[in-house]
């Protein structure tokens, strides 16, 4: 892999991801990513972890490794840190580089298309206040990511990726789209909660009745076949 000056790096982000995958070491360490992304900072790491959660999040335990740093990044955006800080133990965490390359093949073509359309715009959506609000949303979404919910990583990871891409590219339109998606899942969650509150008083008595009936039904079945 070429020896880039990361602090003055002008490569497209998709090229950075490809070059990381070209490394010879079998393990890809988080510390290597932080170094490779240079001044792209929060946005680049949010985009990376979001994309990896989409691409390889189905592998057991992966969402915990990839989601935990997003919790820290969300908090750091809230308190307005200038640079990403991750503890030493986190920087030593790793994923399999071959799994990374396989996952990258899934998301890279779409990322390249979006890169070509992106440009700095709607700067109010990437202001300091906006970054704080994005940090709050990222923390909430990252918490959902690390929960053991089958298939529950896709939408939160996609929204985090959109936030990260918008911050990295200073593209306010991407941030607007991310907020719209975040709003939709909040509304959906509220509707589900309200529906449960309305339905549960009717369902719980039925559930209790069924639980009480089950032992009697089982005794009847065993007695029937036992006789």
C-alpha cells in the first residue's frame, strides 16, 4: 500500500477504503483505520463503521465491535471534541481483513456513485450545533446497533453512514436525508409503542388464560395417549 501523507490526503474516501483492504496483515486494527482516515475524523469513522455494520454485521459479535466506538464518537460530538479519541484497548480491536474486503465489495460501488454526486452545500446542517445534535442521534442509534437484535443493525447503520458522509463531505443534503430517516424510525417506534399500549390490556388476559389452560391441555393429551 502506498505511503500516503494522511494529513494532506486528497484521495476519495472510497479509494482510502480500498487501500486499507490491500494491506497484507490478516487482521485490520482500529488503530490503523484512525491513522488512515487522518483529518477526515468523525465523519469518516462514522461512515466506515456504518458501512461495515451493513456489510458484515450479520457475523456474530461484529456489531458489538463495530458499534461500541460509535457510542464513544457520539458522546465526543456532543461535548464538541475537535479530534476523535479512542482508548488503547479499542485501538487494538480488530476484524478479519478478508471479511473486510468481502464486505467492501458490497458497499463500494454505491459509495462511489454517491461520492460523484456529493458536494459542500447547506452548511447550516454541518454547523457546530448540528454536530451536537448528530452526536445525540448517533449515540442512540449506536446503542440500538449493539443490542442483540437479528437484522436490527441495517437501518441504524445506514442512518449513521449518512450522517458520517454528510459531516465528512460537508454535504448538508446527506445530513437532511439522515434526519428524515431518523425521524421516520422515531415515528414508527412511537406508533408501535402506542399500539402496544392500546392492545396490551386486551392481549394480556388472553395470554394469562392460555398459560392457565396449557397444563390442563397437556395433562389431557398425556392421559389420552397414556391410556
